[in-house]
């Protein structure tokens, strides 16, 4: 029925129109600046770039939808990378080591969720603390060493192609579609939106709110773990400072995509839009030999403009 | 005036326990020299934390202060190299910080956008502008008088410690005894009621960003002057240390409650941790993990303590 | 005597809707004037015009014969018009003293706050009210009733001449209501004019001098209270006469559904035992803080209990809300907008929230079933407007409550716990909810446990009434008991003997 269409249709709010305009503007400017920009190959370069942040943003979208936040994702990337590197160097098979890395990520997320629900401390504070703890564990375990020299087959994940498409982008698209369906079409997704809009009423409706949060934070940790593995494969090395600052990029993508920071409204399509603006701007400007400074200014301005525009055009709810 | 002293007691207790462990494990920790080193090291964090406390009291947050520190450092270093006298350099640094704070404050209040998002955006913009103007270059060979700002003493106590104490005392007085100070608590506790009471909520909300910016500008004078070069990525992660000190110090992250003494203790605890590890012979690489653990313990302890007390008029707020 | 306040020919449009049509209203000094009407009749609009939140399209406002314009809340305050809203406008984190003076603290030199002067004035105001509240206490630690008193004290210290009380008793229990009435009488004798808005008609007769009825934005009656009766009021409010206020068809109760044995939560309630049978409505009365809402929260699993048993059809009931729902217990909570409905989400999402766990087909949300459940209950409960896509926030209070009720009926409960089901609900919707309750017990054999602060209502609806006092179950009254009997038990007048024996 039209239900299917409803969840796959991309509804554009005022802020999203700003984003699409910004994206279009960015693409036009970039293609003027650099002839390589509007090529299929370059598009896939962009997708390679967005994969790691993109994976994290998927989990972050769900977390922010419930009115929470996860600042520890960047540290989880680093810790997963170190778990992978350390266990591989301890003689574990590389794929098993990668699995351990992902599981370590999921475990980190699970611990976040456990503290948030059991100790009843705001997610901002819990994940601020675990941001330090997980990064500290990565540093402590590795003693600031790098782990290199993985078998070539492992590099396929972050450096290989299927036709013209980078392998990691396929991974991202699969996860993205799963999340679109999960949020839009399942009981879980409905509960996420209910929780984000009114936690008390959701609890009073007999929904297992604590378990829901536990799942959400575990998912966020899991995806950060996957991102960590992809990153190690792309860079051919596991360092304890991998993923530093990724939390801000992921939050930027999510918020840029129109998900309300207080929870309850937004979705994956918006996040995707936010993600590509960040990705394309960074890639395009690099191709045009424009340095990081202008990229940062542009991304910051688009973020503020989109949110301000959303505020200004949104009709007052009640008068 | 209602003051929740419980949190101060719990941090003080925690600090005391840490000190006892240190005394047993490493007696030389308690030398006067070491202690004043610690105080000098936390002075700039404490000064900024007081400003952050004002922002958090009103129910907001500012994550752009790492960049503010960076910009103020650069501006101060350039001014000092140009031969500007040190007091004027300090004034310029404070003014620059206040100006950046004003930008945040105006964006938050004019457009009613959540401060996390505004400062996430300005953080990016400010950092970009800084790199654009400095071309990412480091600033070398700072003049000697600039580098000795933090080394001077008065009555045998180092200048940064004096500055920290003065800021703490002034803040304690401002926050508890003036209409502006009390309005911070009111706005954080119930913004709608504050509006109905005739408090100029937007003014209060914007003013705290300016105060924070100015204090970061002041903190710069005891931060940047410790190094011989200023890097363009200096100050990254500063926001986390400062927010940690404030939160560990018992300021409610949703606004409305917290004390200056608590924040001072919070900063001290965060500061001592690093030094303590060295004395206990633990690799510095573990420092971050242990600091994080302290935040969790402090907050979890407080959460259990508060849970016994909450009743009918409990605040209802969303997450974050 | 000249009127203190005279509002004449007040008109107000919102878009195409005329909220007020040529309304006149006046009040004298030392008078308590009730303003009544169903939800949406225009009471709030009129009050918001008076308090400066809205400006009227036309009409004049005179205070002591002088024409005034009230453009914002501050001007209203300067004229001595102070409004106490339903949602308290206080600061939970600050002390009582600071709550009284925030935003207008007396100052000493150098802009320092004059705590001494504040204390003196606060003590004077509380003395005038005849209450004793510790000034340094954190407001959030006090109960709702005290918060209300602090609001009133704040109004008095602002030199209020006209005090508007909008549903001031909604959150209070009989005990606190009595105290409030005492305070209202004191203020009246001191020459304060009080505009009193309430859904509880008995209060109108007990405390007010004059009553003005609004219906659909028009004034349909204004009389001295002494000259009218309850029927007169109801007739004007709804435009028809309600013959049967509490429709009940009593049937013989069936088997025991819910059995609560020696339930204890230390410091909140102690050794509470009762049972609920198929096809009966059991009322639960008591003052706020008596433990009545806390008991049902514990039964449903929102709060923990320390000892005791809860059996559903003879089997222990899990103390987790999600398991309680699946075994057939439903709780319609006290606070509709916070605990009951998710205002921003559409009616259909709210209606299916309690059965969400069963609402999947092949891993996905079963939208067909969702639509059929929603349509069924929109019809059965006559939710207006009957549109499942509307966000609940856009419905009136009564219809919001119907949505929350629908959510629970969709879960097909055996035991339905209703905590203040008609609070803030207009007269028409109230009657519909009462009829629905009667049908549920008679036709479906549901057992209903009903909490209400409105004693005539709960006595009218219940088969029997349990009364709580200070965490103890102190009495069980049969159908036909008088409100006075129940009140005596709830206020502890007759319970002291029991307390001593214990």
C-alpha cells in the first residue's frame, strides 16, 4: 500500500530544502573548481570517505531520536581498532580479531546503556565519562603503539572495490537500508519515536524503556566498532587515536539532517543528506586544493543556517 | 537561598580518600612545591570552569571553548610579539573571548537554537577561520615577558593561583548575592517562570556566554604563556576537561543548581588525578581512563544520594 | 458599590474562530467570582486577556472606573492583576524565599540583594495567610499543595488586588482544598477580588459569591450564587439538563480479579490489602500524599514495593509494567499530558502504544491492524474530530483523555485502574467517560479501580469505596455512603483511634 511509499518517500522540511540547496550549490561550485569532481569515480571516493562517519551516524541518529546522545563513539572506534590490532598481533586470525573488535564496540555501547538505565545518569555525562574511559583503555592497552602488517585480504574491506564501488560503501548501504526499515517500518522504530517524544508516557504505556535504551546504545557501540574495523583496513594500521573527534562529525551529520536534538523527530534520510554535505564539501574542496579551514567554516555555517532556518520557518506549535 | 551541600561533601570525601591513598603510596606527593605545581596546572581550567558553570546553570552548554582558547592564545601571542604591553595583551585576550562568547550567545537567544548545536557549529567555523588567518602556521619565539606571566609571584604565591582564587571569590559572591547571579539559577530551574517573573531571559542566557568567553580569554593568559610556541590546534579537548570539572563539581547538567565551591573541588579532583598517577607509578596512558572513571563514580554517587530526596515537583526534562 | 474591574464587550478571534463574543465581566473588591464553562467555552481566553497574554480585538477594560490597556503580563501585574496558572510557575531548585521574590528582589547598596527584607516580608505574607512554611526549604522537596500556597503568597506579596485562580484545586486533596478555601475567605475579607475558575461545581457553591457562565464564547448567565442551584449551572454550561449525573447499573460482582495483600512501600504506604472483582468498580479515595496514587503505581510496576503480594486471578502479578500490561492490567495515569498521552504523535500511534509488542507481522509494523484498532476506538469512544492522523496535542482535554483510555481498552484489560480519569475534562466528556466505565464493567466484566479527588463522583460511580489516610487503608464504605463520611475518614478525623491501636 502507500504505507511502503510513506516510509521510503523523502519528505522535505524547510531545513532540508536548505540542505539540498547547499548540497546543490556545493556540487556546482566544486565542479567549477575541479574538473575531476563530477566524475563517477570521484563520487565513489566521496562514499569511501563518508562510510566510517556514516556508520556511526546511523547509530547516533537513533540515539538522538530517543533524546539521548553518545559522545563515546569516537573512542569506541579507537578501542575497537586496538582490540583488532592487539589480538591479531597476539596470533588471532585477522577476521576473528575483527569480530572481537566489533564485539568490543558493542560491549562498550552495552556498558553505556547499562549505566544510563541502571544508575539513571544523563547520557551526556555517562558518555562524556566513557569517552575518556574507552580512549584511555585504547591508549593503555596499546601503550600508544601502532599495530600494522595485516594480511592483504583484510585490506579489501577498506581499500577494495566491487566494480567501481568501494567495498565499505556497500557495507554502509546495507546497514543504512536496515536502519531505514528498522526506524520506519518496525515496532522497534515506533517505540524509539515514542520514547523520544515522551519517555514517561512511554514507560506508563508498558513499553520496556530500559531494554530499548540498552539495545539502542549497544547498536551505537556496535556500529562504531564496525567503523573502527573499516578504518583500520583503509589506513592499514590500528592506532589508539583513531576516531578522535568522530562524535562531533557524526552529531553534525545527524543534526544537519534535521533530527531534533531533544529527540522525537527526524530520521535516517535526513542524516544521509547531512552526511553527504559534510562528505562532498570535504572531498570537493580537497580536490580543488582548498584547505581544511574553508571546509570547516562551510560545514559550521551550513549547520547553523539549517537549524536556524528550521526554527524561523517552523510554525509556533501553540499560540 | 537554598544550597545543596551534599555534593561538596561527597567530592571532598572522594578527594580526601585519594589523598590518603597517595600519602600511603607516595609520601613525597605532599611537598609544598608539588602542591603549588598542581594548583598552577589547574588554574586555567578552574577559571574557565567558573564560566562554564554559569552557562550550565542556565541550562545551556558551550562546546566551542577549546577553539576560543586557541584563538585567544593566537591573538595574545601575536599582540605580544608586536610589542603590546602584557596588561593590554590580557585585556585583548579577554575581549576576544568575550566577543566570541557574544556570537554564541546571540545565536542561541536570537534564533532559539539549542546551545549544543550552535556551539558545535561555531566550533567548526571558529576553528576554520583561525586556520584560514594563521595558514595553520605555528607561532614561534614568543617574547620573554609573555612567557613569564605565569611565573611571577605575589606574596610568595604564583600569579595563576592568585587569579584563580580571585575569580572563584568574585564568582561565589556574584552567583549568590546579586540579582544577576540568582537569575542564572532561576532561568535554569524554570525558564518559563523566569520569563513570567520579569527576568530578561534572553539577556541572561546570552550574558553567560560572554562571561564564559571572557574567562576563557583570561585563562589563556595562564595557558598560552606556558609554551614556547602556539600551535593552531592548541586547546583541542579543553571543553571536555572543563565540562568534566563542572559536572564532577556537582552542577546539574540540566541547570538550576550547583556551587562555586563544588566546581573548585571538581577542578582540583580532575587536576590531582593526573599528578597522582605519576606519583603512583602508573603509565600516563591510563590517565584518561581513570579520569573518566572518576566522573562516573562522582556522578553515580550523587545520583544515588539525590534519588532519596526527589518528590512531587520533580523536574521533567528530556534527555541529552 | 462601583466595580473594581469591569470588562465590557470583549471580542477575540483566532483565525476564523470567534473565541469570545461580546463578553461582559465585572468583579467588586472583596468578592469571589466564579467563572465556569466547558473546555473551549472561552474562560482561558478571557483570563489571558485580563492578564495581558492576549490583546482583545475590541472591548474595554476598566479598573476602578479608569479605562486601561493591558499589553503584557508586566502591565497586568503593575495594575494588581495576578494570575495563578494550573502549571505552577515556580522554581523547583530554589528555596521558598527565592521563589517568592525572584525577578523583583529588594536590593541594598551596590545592587546586593536584601535577604533580610525578603525574609521579613515573606514572614508577614505567610502570617497573613495563616500558614507556616520553612523559607529555606527547597521548593521541589515540598508537595504540590505547598507549591500552590507559595504561588498564592507570591501573588499577595505582589500587592494583588485581583487574583485569578485557574483550576487552583485540580492538584489538591480535600484537606488542602479546605485550607485553600480558608485562605480565599481571608483574602476576601481583606478586600482582594478573586476570579475563581473550576470544573468542580460543588466548590462554586462553597466558596464563591457570584458565578458567570460562558458557553461557546458567549456569556450565558451571571447570577449571585445564593440564587442558583447545581442544575441551573449545568444547564447553562452544556445547554441541556443532565438528568443522571452518575449512570450506574450495579451487577453482582464475579470472581476475584485482583488481590492485594499487605502491600508496603516503606514511608509511603503500609500493609494495604484489598480485592477487586469482575464487574465491579472500586473507588479509592484519600488526600494527596495518602498513598492512593502510589499504591496503583506500585501495583502496575512503575514504582517498587518493599513487601506484600499482588495476585491477578490467583497468580502473582509481575512488578514490571511491560509484564503487567501483557497479563491484563492497565493504568490510566494521573497526569494526562505527561504520563498519559504522547502529545506530538498522532492518535493512531497513541492508541496502539500499549499493544505495540503484538502489532507486528513478519517483523514489520502491521499498519492494517493499527488502522483497524484506531478506527474501532475512535468510534467507540466518539473521539472528536475522528481523525487518526491528528497529533493528540490538537485535541481538547476530554478527547485526549479518550485517546489514552482507548490505548488501554485496546490492550483488552481485565483490571483497569483509572487515576483521576475526569480531571480537567469538561462536563460532556466526563459523562461519556462515566457511561463508558459502566458499560465496561457490565458488558465486559472488567474490574475497575478508580481514584478521584472528587468525592461525589467516586461515590456515585463506585460499588464500594476504599479510603486511605497517611499510607493506611482506614475504611471501606458501601455504595450510598455520603461524601461527609468519606471525608471524615480521609482526613483522619475517625482514624486516630486505629492509628494508636496499631
